[in-house]
C-alpha cells in the first residue's frame, strides 16, 4: 500500500501533512511504501534528505496522485487533481464541509474516499486525532505573539532606571482550545488577562489558566453539542454586544476566538466598542476568515481604524509550520490506525473502513462513489 506526501499548493500554506518522523513510523508499523514530492516539507523545515532518511522515495506529483492509496493533505485538492487520483484511494484534509464548491462531487465521481479532518468528533477516544484542536492550540499561541508584535508597549510590567511600564490588560473572548492557549500564552508574557465565553461551564477552565472570568448575565446558556458554542437568541446577542462594548474599553489588547461551525462568526466587538478603546490598542480577530468577531476586521491583513490595530490573519498555524505539521501528522497517523489492519505474519497492512466506527463514520465525506455528508444532515 502506498502513502503519498504532496507539496501544498495554496498560497501562504507552509505546512506539510506528513513529517519525516511520522513517515518513518508509518512505514515501519504498517509496511507502507512512502512516496514524497520534491520540497514537500521544505517550508516547514523538513528537507527532502530527511524523507529519504526515513525510507521514503522521491516521486513526481502526477505519479503520486495516480498511484497512492492514501493521500494526507492540509488543504482540499483541486478538482482537476481529484480526477487523476486512483479509484478507491483515500484522502485526508480540511475539506470545508460547510463551503462545498463542487469538490465533493468530484471526489465521489472519482470514487475517492475523503475524510474531513474538521469533522473528527470531540470525544475522549478521538482526542489524539482531533486536528481542529491541535491547530487551534497553535493559533491561540501565535495570536498572542502577533498581538505583542503590533502593540506599541511592553506586555509585562517593567521597572527600569528610565522609568516604569504598566502591565498590559488583555481580554480573550471565547474560551475554546485557541482561547485557553491564548490566555496561557499571554500570562506567560506577563499580561493581566480576563476572559469571557457564552458557555458558563468553561469558567473554571478560564480560571485554571490564570485569567479572571468576565461575568455577563445573558439569560441563556450558549452551550451547544459536542462542546461547541451555539448561536444566541437575537435579544441575548444584543445584550452581550452592549455589555462588552462598555467593559472592553479598559483593555489594551483583545483576542477574539468565537466561531460557530457552519455559521458566520458571532459579532462581539462592535464598531462603537472599537471607538471606545484607547489609541494604540490591538484586536486580533481569529474569526476574521469566517466574517469576524469584529465588523472592522479584514481577513488576511492588518488594518488600523479609529486608532486601533485590527489583525485579521487567517493562517496562524502556517506561521509555526514545523510544530503545526508535526501535530497534524500525528493526528493523521492516529486516524490511520483505525483503518490499517496488519495480520501477524503479513509484511504490510490492508485498508478497512469500518462505517460502524463512530469516528470514521463522522469524518467520511465521500465513499464508494457517494456523497455522504449532506445525507447525514437531513
């Protein structure tokens, strides 16, 4: 069985789906033949020599597409490349199930089984395969680094012979994986941190990483299924915006992380709230790609409005490509462990996709010529 490693072609994507370390383990454990495209991992700090040392073989992109049984990716493949994939092969990628642009139909027509990494369920059993969490963790860290870069003052309190600098006051809105990592990173940099989430049960988690919980009575809980937040009623959303607009005035830096799967990101920081912030303040909007938690954010860039710097980058994990790739590759390897079956005396594993497995069933978008995901939502 052949596993192929391709170089990502999307602009700004520096990660690679399988690192040399993971390639070596997959080859050893399951007897896989590993093919890799030239320079597939260079932008993440993994030169071709490391893949060769891991026992992988250099191959042309076209050959990998047509021969590989397993193709892990970061971004979803272009339709023209899907048509060249081997029937019965499997791909693993961020497939953007809420934004289907015809890719699913192409995959089904090519009889390619496609696993959407963002649909891995958030259960204890699936934790080691949860790429959403592994990449969000890095995004939360990098968001704070970006905030510190754009903020014109120190984060920690500084006492020097030339005078003193006050400790930065930082707010995190949304306490999922990214938000909690942002809190922890900001605290390590010396910031005073407060945080808010519409799910009341995360209060203890916020406090456990050193932040004060911002108390706002909305009259309803924002807790949804699978640990995610749900959309608030219109009245509660208005109440939240009003309460935050007043409270956010005291903060120097705000990091927003609120996203609801399949929907536009909730509006948390209104333009009036931005106008109330001090000049030089910074907002890092991790939801910019999905509409933004602030209406003034612009996806993919940094802008200044009303004296406030708004950071709308959308590729934070790609800013830390070595660790992002390593985490993602391990997520892929752990997912593969559910479907690669190796008999005791066999030199190589066989592929078995068991649809009774809740993890495989949840993440499998197309299989045997059919599009599965929309059907499951009816």
